[in-house]
C-alpha cells in the first residue's frame, strides 16, 4: 500500500547554521518541497544581507535537492516601511519571538504594547507580510500559551488585515481562537499531535521529547488532532524540527527542541491512516492549506510513502531524532523531483 | 549566626542497596538522627529476614554515625495478622505503592478494592502499624496525585484507626485532605517546597529535578509551604532523597529521583529563615511532629548550622545532588552525637 504526497511543505523549520546546517538540511530537503526557515540564529537574521547570505548557505547545504527555503526575518519593532519594502521580495514572513522565550530569542519583543508595534505591523499589513508568532508568556510552563491567546486576540483585532500565524500551537485554547478571528492561522507540529506531557515526564523523563512550547494535556492534543486530521483550512503543518547535538539534550540542562524532519511525513501518514483521515486531508495539511495561506507555489515534488516498517536511526549526524531506534509503520519509498 | 537542630528525622528516605547504599548512607547518617527507610529494593523488602538483613546492611554502611534506620515493609494484601505480628517489632511502618507507579514498584497494589485490602489494613490498625502511601493514579502526570486523594479519603474512612501517611505530597488538594480526616498525615520533601514544574521544564529541562510525583504548580507549592513553615502537626519532613548514578539521570530516559540528603537541612534552614518561620517551627517540622505521629524517640543528636555559604559539590560518589555546583547560604558547622 502506498501513498503519494505532492510538494509537502514544512511551514516551521529550524535549519540552524554552519556544520549543523550542513549536516541536517538534507533531512528536510529530501522529502519536503520547501520550508519556512526560522531566523533565530546568533545573531538573529535581521537585515537583507543576512537573509540573502543565510539563504545561500541553505541552498548550498541542500545541494541538488528540490527545496525552497522560504525565508523569514527576526521581528523588531524598529523595522520601518522603507526597510520592509526593501526586503519584501526576499522573505515570506516575519517571525516574532517574545524576548527570552526559547532558543536564541533574547532580542525579541518585551511586553506587547500595540502602539509601539503599530508602525511595523501596519507596514507589514500593507505589504502583505504575514506575522509568525511564538506565542508564549513567561508564566507557568503549562499556562504560557493559553495566557498568550489574549495577546493573539489583541493583535488580531488591532491589525485585521495582518495575517497572524500562531506557531506550533499546543492548546485547546489556541485552537478555539482560530475560528474567532479571520486573520488568525496556525501551524501544528507532528510531535504535538503525537505526545502529551505524559510522554515527556510521565514515565522516565525524555529529553528528546522536550520542546517549547512543552507538550500539554490529553484534551489539548485532542483539539489539535481534530483540526489537523480535518485539515482545517487555517491550519498548516510546521514541524518545528529543531536539531541539537546529542550532548546538549542528554545533560544536566537539556535544550528545547525535537528533531522530526526525517520522520515527519512517515509519522503523519501513519497518524492520518490510524484515525481514518483521508489522503486528501493529509495533502491539504502538509501542502494545500499553506499554499493558500501564504500564497506560494511550491516546487513540484512527489513523495511516495509505503506501508513498510522503518527502523528510525539512533542518530542523524549526531542528532537524536524522535522515535530513535523505534519502528514506525511507513517508509519513504521514492521521491520524484519535478512533475 | 547559627541554628541548632535536635535529632532531625528524615521520614521518607531511599538508601538503596549494595554499592550505592555504601556510597550514600553517610550523607543521611551524618546530619540526621534517623530516617524512615523505603523498601522498594529489587526484590522489595517483604519478609522478616529481608527487613533484618537490610537493616544490618544499612547499619554497616552507616558505621559509627548515630542514626536509626526506621524500617518499612513493602505492602502486600497477602500479609495476614500472624505475619504482621511476627514483624511488628522490626518495622515502623508499611509502605504501599500502586503497581508500576515509580522506581521498583512493579509488585505494588493494582486497583484499590477495600475488601481485598481489608484483612491486612485491619490487622495493621489493630497492631498500630502506620500505612505510608505513594499516592498517585496512573492518570495524566499533573493530575495523578489529585486523583489519588479520593483513594486516600476512601482508605481513611474505611479504616479510621489506621494512621495513613500521604507520602511526599505535592498538591493543594492533598494539603486540604489533611484537615478533613483525623487519620491522614503527610510527608513533604525539601525539593517540593523549593520548585515547581517551571524549574524542571520551564527553562532548560532539568533531569536532576525530575521526580515522582513531579513538581506541580505555583499554587500547589504555596499550599505545601503554608503547612511546612507553620509545622502543621500532621506534616513531617521526608526528603524522598533518591540517588541514581549520574548516567541514569543524564540520558535519553532519565530515572525519577532527586538526591537531597546532604543538603536538605541547610536548604530548609534557609527557606524557613527567608520566610520568617521560627526555629521552633523548623524543629517541629524536622523532628517533633514525626516523633508524635510515629511515637518514636530519636537518638540524641545536635546539628549546628551556620549562615556561611556552602558550595554544593557536583557529585557525591557519582550522584548529582540538588543544587550541584551552586552556593547555598547555610552550612553544617558541627554535629554532636549524644546529648
């Protein structure tokens, strides 16, 4: 039994830089037609030169694979319209991080003063640049995203023409916000569809499943599944695949991030099948919805998955993937670049 | 400035066995006058011979220190009155684990059928043997203890003469149960007084703060602080200090347990002082209450703490303690065995 996915897109992807980029870029580029590349490098990607240079480093790392790096800029409230016009053609979106909320986000936004953000966000509205947001407050770890929904709603009301993407949502409350505001969208990772906090900390503590936002409660996961499996038109797949070297995960202070790029499509195929969701829904979740939301035309790529057990490697270039050493039921059979 | 504690007791302690026991027993025996020793060895301590032999191994590991190992038996519903009478003098309590809920608890209780438990628990009531319970269901990790409170209440009602100790409580709900049933008591660890889930998983993931029950929400910690700092007469200090080798904590699946034995009293001294709680309250929390609840007379020991920074070692015999490498404000100045 096989399953064909056309031009799958990963609308939230960390490719890192330098050696790590060279090591892991292929894991995404092999099976995805494109990905929205997060800008939280050190220093963050925040000028035209940096975007272009980073894009070129990514293209070099990808080599011959068919893969579009959809670039993003690290949000700063100092960006003015002239600057944004100058970078418009180089970027697909701008990513906003609350200051200090996750890996390399120190230069992010502190407080969400609408008037302070207004010039930049209005310019983005006018230029049609979507705003991607890591939506967490600095509150208690299980409440951070739910608390941030009020900020999403404030932004959505204040800038009704701005497309706002709630990144890697993990809660029922964020899912509910989707239908309250026309201009709110969301990405969902594969790991948040598969796990709850129980998987991270309910048995042994599992550093390789530790991420930000942290996996939440069973009822939250169910809400995510509902919109993902139905390919709710405002929801897109974004892996948030985030590689860290093994030693940075298995240590006395483990970095946040789950590396799913090489197994994401296989796991999604299994998940959709198990839940009786159609191939069309999966196609919409991993490509069609993003195409419409971002108004992009992905490069043609055909990924053939087959129902054949795949033993996930323990490591990909020193990075432990999700389900390392375990068997998953779908494999990548073939990938055709082009039509 | 110094502070004297008399005969401090640790009413929930894992000393393990063999090499680990030899390595870490002194860490408790140096500053505590006694400890309630958990029976979850492999196999669990469940016969008179095993209790006596384990006690002797502990006494050997302790060497010349003044320290009473208050022994416990691993609860089984097959224990009858004759058996319990035969072990009465060797034990201070019996510890009940729900099956599979924590380290080495596979042989514990499945389901809590009062009628199945009745013969053993009635015999314990009659013989005045307290029941210590690891109170967690197999539900969602943040709900397990709160869900178990209904079982505590069922047990407390069904066996009103049985002293039931809710071990290492972590939730507001358990604190509230204390005042509802005359025969419910509790131990509280030092780490649950210091941390919430935020400390475990809110920044980096901290395997050395991972334990069962997992640290909960800020309002839960506040409830624990309220009764500990006031030395609520039904509450005792029990460290649940649980050593694991460093590699078992810093790995792809980290074992549950926080090693606090060598720093517990110092951290408690700082905590009580910071919160304006008196030395008398601390004395009651770490000794007086347990003495009354268990009707025990601890060996005389005088522990002098002084307000002098102490840099916590990175390792004690291969075990990473809580606050490893950090500076705490109190040190152990002197310990006098005897009066």
